C-alpha cells in the first residue's frame, strides 16, 4: 500500500471511531423502577420488538411501540428514529445497538434516551407520541469558521428546509439540501419524528435553532439534536447517497388487451 492510501485508511479508521461514539452522553431519568419487576420485563420486551418489527415502518426510519405494565396502571412507550437517509436494514441495526446500550447505560431508570450519529432511542412511562420534546438538547459544531456570506445563505435556505421537512407527511419528516456559496458547498438536513404535526415540527426546529444562535454562528458545521427533532449541516457530504427510495416503485402496467385480440384475429385469418 502506498503512503497516500495508508493515510486515507488511517483517516477513515479515525473517522469511523468518532462516528461509533455516542455523543454527547446518554440521558437517564431520575426515577427508578425495581429490578426484576414487571416494568423491567415490559421494557425489555418492547425494546427487543425492534428486531421483529416489519421492515416497512423501518423503511421510513420510525419505530413506535407501547405496552401496559402487567399488574399496574402504567404504560410504557418506546420511540426509535433513524436519520432519514438510512435503509431499513441499517436503521434496524442502529436501533438494535442503541436499544441494547440504553439498557446497559440506564439499567433501572424509568425513562431514558440515547443518541448515535444515525439514530435515537427513547422510552418513558409518560406518553411521548405526538408531543414536542426539545430537552435535553445538544449542539455540536465544527470549530472552523466560515464567511458571513455562507452563514447568511445557509440561514435563508434552512428556513425553506424546515418547511419542507415539516410538510413531509405522517411517515417521514426529513429534508436535505445542498447549498452552494461561491466555490463552497454546504450539505444540510432537517428532520423531525414523523408523529409530530407540521406545526409541531416547525416549533421544535425553531426552538433548537434558537439555542444555536447563542453559540454557533459562522461555524463550518453544526449538529443540533433534541428528542423530537434535529438539524445538521457540514461542509462535506455526510448523508448516504444511496438512500432507499421513499416509496416502492409503482407496479408495471398490465399488458394491453387490444394486442391479444389482434393476435387472435390474425390466427383466425391464417
Ligand atoms: C437509579 O439507578 C441507577 C442505576 O442503577 C443508580 O445509579 C441511581 O443511584 C438510582 N437512583 C435512585 C434515586 O435510586
Ligand atoms: C447533494 O449532492 C450529492 C452529491 O454530493 C448528491 O448525491 C445529492 O443528491 C444532492 N442532494 C440534493 C438534495 O440535491
Ligand atoms: C404510535 O403508536 C400509537 C399507539 O400504538 C399509535 O396510536 C400512533 O398512531 C403511532 N404513531 C405513529 C406515528 O406510528
């Protein structure tokens, strides 16, 4: 292997080590359930149902399950959400890994959530479907600065991108855009969990953008993560270019009937 390739390999290895980390840390709630209780069994069963859920829902990157805790009036809710460009297969792998880690990192907590670069898993004994949750949120950024021009152009594009993601419908709320500013390219994505309404999605995005304005203007890259929504932009393409198509292709049209009539007619003539 020649030196440039070796360097590339080292860089890639380093990059994947960073990506494999959980950033920035798991959130484990403050109240605990009893070990070996019905609560624990219910939680384990719900999280392991990620492995058996049908691929169709994971095609849209969303997992949603709930169950009452046997012998109690409590209900447990689990949400899993993958970045919109992941295939169903990658989404499942990502959620399974997080579901297993969340049990290890928050062993007795009644609610928790955990992020990786590509997916999030949350659970709670309070209903978490169709509600906007922006706490806790995390902002990460690239320390390199970009010009005011890039920041300005990005700002105007992000607004449109938020509307596009929010309008994505009940299966997936995800939108991406490549923004060119002079010779620079910026790659951006916006996502909300699809259980939110359009208005809730915009509300969630505005809240996390608000947090960013304090710290991170004119940064070359940034990720803002909250339980219900996220956005990210970078000066390199971080999305998977071979994303699964949003909908299966339409079935081929039926063979034209007139052709068959025509053939029969020809046979009779012969
Ligand atoms: C809850 O469980 C965690 C993990 O076992 C433990 O570290 C923590 O002290 C417990 N909290 C309370 C309030 O018992
Ligand atoms: C952005 O550019 C990438 C190539 O780097 C391309 O694969 C992708 O389709 C573009 N996305 C949009 C939304 O134009
Ligand atoms: C999530 O699950 C709940 C309860 O099973 C259901 O009412 C709701 O429609 C689901 N939401 C989505 C977005 O699938």
